[in-house]
C-alpha cells in the first residue's frame, strides 16, 4: 500500500524549488524563492542581488501540457516580434518548461523574466496612450496567428452556452437568476447577428487586461504578463477586458462615470493610432463583457474543489448576477 495518501492540489516547497532552480538555471548562489500566490497557478518570487524572476507552477486540472506549450509558443513569438512581455527563460539544457513529480501527479512550471516597474491602478493620460498603443502593437503580432499548440477559443459556445449548461445544477435554488442569464445570453447572440463580424480582427487575445497584469517602469514603458487565459477570439475582447477595469473602478467609487468614459476613449483613440477598429467592433465591446462575466463564473465552478469554494456560495453567485445586471444597465442597449 502506498504510504503517501493521494492529494489533488499540493503546494511545492519553496526551499526545494530554490535549490532546483539554482541548479538547472545556473542562478546566483544567493538566490531565494518564496511563495507569492497560491491561486489559479502557484506563483513564486525568485530573486538575488542581481536579478528577479517569477516562477509559476500550473495545476493540471487548470492547464494541460499542450496549453502550457501554447502559452510558451505565443510568448516566444511576441518577444521575437518586439512586444514587451514577461517571457519564459531557458534552463541550461534549453528547456522552457520544468516538470515535477508532485503528490497529485506531474506539475509543470516556467521561470519568467521579471516585469520591471509596478502596477498602476489610477492611470493618467500618458499611461492610457501608451497602453492603447502597446496593446495594438501586440495585436499586430497575434492577428491571424495560428499556434502549433492548442489554446482555448473565446466563442459563444465556450463563453456563454457551455458555461450555462455546466452551471445549471448550481442554480437549482436560484431559478430566477439562472433564467436571467440564459435569456441574456440569447440576447447577446442575437445582438451579434446585427454586427458584420466578418470584418472583426481575430487572433490570440490576452483576455485579462486589468492593470494587475502589466507594469509601468519609471520611464513609463509597459511590460505585459500573465497570459494564463490567452486564447483565440476577436481581438476586441482585450479592449473589453480593460473596460472592466473602469466598470469595477466605478462600482468601488474610485472614478466617476463621466471620467471613466473620457479615460476609456483616450485609450481607444490611442489604440486606433496603430490599428483601426470597425464601428461594429467598438459597438460589440459591451456585449462581449457579458460573456466574459459568465465565462469566469463557470471558471469558479470548474475549480471549486481546489480554491474557489468561497466564490460559489449562493450569496456570491447572486452578487455576480447583480454585477452583470449593472454592466448591462451601464453599457448595453438591447
């Protein structure tokens, strides 16, 4: 009989990882490793007197090896095309993905370059102009790109219909909330039938462009990171995810509705200095936001056992549905 009882989600020792990383990446002997976040993935800060890095350990239930290989492939392409991204580093043998035999099975990890600078929550005009231009430049690289390895697709089947089928048992005691989301998803799909989506730019999008996922350095330059949710879809999805920053900023009384509109339009204008958007692409942004919120509600459900149980209480789910209603009232016109 196996003397070690099986686990579904372990936390790898920072001390053991430190020794491993020093050896395989030939890092300085004064390097230290400490756990920063145990969440979607486990994130460790690796640093010494000369350099800083991020080491990420993926959960197999969240990202299979082919998806991780696709993330590495995408980041290598972005870096080679001059986009400023935190990118995977090679070990002494040239590998960019490490594998560990954890209690629950194989865990995959990547050592990433450090994103210089800091998160800035309250973005000024200069930040917004730089951000708009740099996301557009990133999209110039990812538009019409097809990776060798597979990533998720952000279509209505994967962001609306399948999530609602999966979530239906969880809404057993919340029939009104479920019916609202079901009817709303149909409205979104109907709304898109009025758009000329054949002219929408398609490729790989980040899908999580909140300020927490890019740093500004002292010179005002951006480095993007955390492409964990990157996948195929309309590139305007990335503009939608950034609009969510202003949505939550308003709900938290950190900005007025009027200023939020001004700021987002500065960002949008800067983006279009590099890449032109069709009128329909701009009009579609709010409706993609509905699928974004339903997609992540399903994500919480799928990962309930490992870490998100606090997100799936009836109170929390009803709160998320109310958030979606506020989004619709603020941005949508059905």
